C-alpha cells in the first residue's frame, strides 16, 4: 500500500453542508432517485447470494452511504449483522423507518467507525464520489474488511452530466456541476488504498427529460446541488436559467426529449 501521505485531496467538500443538504432532501429523495435506484440494483445483482458454500451467512456487512435505506431490506438477509452508515442524520432518520433491523450509524467514509478486519462485505452505491480523498476512503475500506472480504461499489466518473456542464459554460465560467474522478484517477485511488489491479466495469446511464427543469428538480430533490471545491454559485437567477435552457436545447433528441447521461463505474473487489 502507498504512503497515506500520498492520498491527496481530489476535491474540497463542506461535509457539514453536504450532510445538511442530503438530510433536508431525505423525505423526498426516493421520488427523485430512479437513476440511483437503477444503479444500486445493478450493483446488487453483482453481489453473491447470502449464504456461503458452507451454508453460513457472513457475520457482518455494511451499506456505506445508505441514504434513505432503500437497499437495506435486500441486504439484510445477506449477513447476520447489517450496518448502515451515512453522513446525513436526516437520511438515517428516514432509513430507520425501513424496519429491517440494521444498525444505523452516522459517519464518514474517510474515517469509518469500525474495527480492523471486522466486516465480511461492504456495499456502497453512488456515495464515494462525495469523498475529499478517495484513496483514504478505499484505505479505510481495506482496513475494515476481513481478508477475502468483498467491496461492491458504484461511483460516478468524470463524463457524468457533461451536457449540463457544457450548457452552463455558455452562460458563465463558474462551476455548476460537481467534478468526478476519471477512470485512471479512480484506478490510482484504489491502488493507493490497497486494491491493486481492480476489475471495474463502466456503463453509461442515459436519462431523458421533456424539459430541463425536470433534471434540475431531480438534482435538487436528491440534495445533489452541492458544488464541490467549496464554491456554491447556485442555480442562478431566472434570466440565467433561461439562457441555460436555450443552450441545453442542442441535446434534444429526435424523440423530443432532452438527453442527460451519467458515466458510472461498478466494481467488485476482494480484500487480499
């Protein structure tokens, strides 16, 4: 494993504000999270069945960045003791209503509140992109997994929402779309964190909206309007939004819908 000092920050994130935004969106999150649910289902399909060859359930599992707990019921029968961890207390309050018996914890992926080699598997869908130091998060995951334990994760890559980013550039030069790791940067973060030569699969999710407001509402509805690197210019005034809408029209498809795409990386890794 590389020296921890090499785990440089990829971005600056106000995590207090991030937790507040996601927490405030918790009650409406699932209604705007069809894409997130589809990615999570694809990741869940990569997960081994609950029992091992000996018929015994793994002892402990973790849903890292569990949000509203949408996947907790499906994960509950895949281990004897399920944990759900999220940065936002508001999300955990929503997750508690699932009633699946998971132990819910408020915490940070970059400082996991678990003992060394205490987890058999970790499931994390579309949460790790919010880390300031991705390599530090992967190092923490490597630390808490037992030898032979599995990490199943999905995260966004740098081409996500490129249409929205390009449309904003016609309005101003300020950042309005969060930055995400490129695939080479993700591979380096995994290697620095203790997962050399990972097997990763990249997939593009193509979404479509009748009007741009639908996409903007979904981003706001899940609390993802947070801008990393500490700058929060917001969506802007009405005139600027009108200009954004005009610029986005170039992405209207023959079927009449506006295209929005996410580049997603899915990985299933084994802790050596």
